[in-house]
């Protein structure tokens, strides 16, 4: 089965989420958990961006041993030198350099001609390789770049020593079909592409980051970049927990494996949410509060008979103890009876019916009925025994 490397950028692109600012200890604690989760590479930060980030990246590079640690740099010698100082004590120091290749970015942001962009990319990758054994080069805004320009620059950057080529969908613009086609195009046309690994990095502006990442691996990507809980710049990055679970559940369609330990997902998600202050939406796939909750009577009845009726993921797979049958106005008698038995009540059938009717009346006034509400109903019913 083909192996996919997981490149986590929670501590860099994830930290670029508006309003998020992690201190060194928080970054270190998340890094340790990412190591337990089994990511292959973690991007610990952008060392040239601040003294605090430099120190955090250095601390992570020194203490994380089972995961390769990398840091981001612009295509500037100063950034590369600072990144080297932060990363040189890592077991396998890596650098991630980016430079934009789309006409929009080259004209308006870089104010460079395409030839100047090629020259800068080649010079900076060669310079980085005088220090780092592994250098990833990202063609920023690749999905809005001219494909033949990408072929040209990628060939030269590989000759200059890049070991990983990343094709980011920087603004979350592409669709799965187009992104897959981009990977096919590059794989078929760049003559020296077999010397490097090819990486996907997707943003979620149109809600397609995970789907795009899956399309990339079907078309030649061997590394996928993303963040925990999908946090990141604007609408965020591909959510790694969703990508990993999709591979696990749909082996029929995606026969790829990773080194991730899926049962660490919940703990990792909780930690990232706590330190970033970014709450996980209740309906978020895989880790949201409602991802394993069932409210309707028909679903609850099905799940009580056999969980696979309405659950494609077992909660235990991702480190969640159990599913949750929420009692609300759509709930049925089967789930209600199951719940009161769990609360320790064994009632004759007619009393269950009576309690169920009282519960149903309450659901017209309350969205979710709590255990305390149930106790009140059950005490009333018992007093009438
Ligand atoms: O989205 C992006 O283009 C990036 C680059 C720095 C790789 O995050
Ligand atoms: Zn990004």
C-alpha cells in the first residue's frame, strides 16, 4: 500500500488564524502531542517572523525527536539564516521556502518578472541546501499559476537541490478535479520529478480542502499538509483528522496508509482548541460534539440495534469513549427507555410510557432534556406508583 507523509502545520499556518497567538510552552505541548499523534513532519513556526517564534521553533527542534521539524522562510538569505539557527539542533533539520508563481502575485506583490522569480527561487534553494539536508520549496498560489511556468521553475528548483515540491492552493480556489489534474500535469511533464516528493497544501475557502487533498494523492502527491481542526489563515487549512479518517474508512477508494495513530485524534483536537481558543464547531466532522450524537428517534432506534446503521466511524477509532444519544423532541421511546435504565430505573412498561409522555411534553419547551430533567420526571412517576 502506498505511504502518505503527513506534514502538520498547526503551529505555523494554523497559528496564522486571526486572533490566535501561542506562547512557547503551548507550542511545545502541542508539538509533543503531534509527535504522539504520529505526524511525519511538523512545521513549528516561521522563525524570522518574531523572536518568540524563533525561540519556540528552537525549543521544539531540540526536544521533538520522533518527528522531523521544519520552519518557514521567505526566499531571502536572512530568513534562511535565522531558520538555520532555530533548526540546526533538530535530528533532521528541514527548511520550507516559499515564493509565489502566479501572475497576480508576481505582478502585484513581488513586482518581479517570471525570469526573476525563477532566479530567486533557484538561488535561495541552492543557498538553503548549503545548510539544510532537506528543503521543501512551495510555489505559492500554484493553483492560479500558469502550468507551463510551474513545469519550468520546478525543474530548475529540483536541479538546485529541493527535496520536496509543494503545490499550495493558497487561496482555496481549486476544485478536486482541477487539483488532481495539476498533480498529473506536473508529474508527467517535469523530467526530474522522480527525485523529489510532491506535496499538497490546501485551504478551505470553498470548503474543499480535504477533498482537494484526496484528489492530490490520487494523482501523485505523496505528502499532505494540513492542520488539526482545520484551523489556519482565513477559512483554514485541510483538517488532518478528517483526511486521516477518510483514508481509514474508505480504504476501498483510497488504498494509502499513514503513520498516524488515529486514537490520538480527540486528545490532539482538544489540546489545539484549548490553547488556540478556537472552539470546534459542534457539527465539525470527526471531532465536533455532534459528530457521534444522535437525536432523532429513528436514528437512535437504529443505533441501539446496531451502531453501523447510522455511524460510519466508531467513536473509539478517534479516541472518543462512546456515541451519545441526545434526548430531544425527535427522540423515540427506545432511546428514552435505554437512557432511564442507564440512570438506574427499571420501571414497568406502563410507567415507562407515562414517563415518556411527560418527557415528550417537556421537549416542546426545552431543546435538550438533561439528566436532572429526567430525574424530576421519574421521581414524579415513582411517587404515583
Ligand atoms: O498557503 C500557502 O501558500 C502557504 C505557503 C507558505 C506554503 O501556506
Ligand atoms: Zn497555507
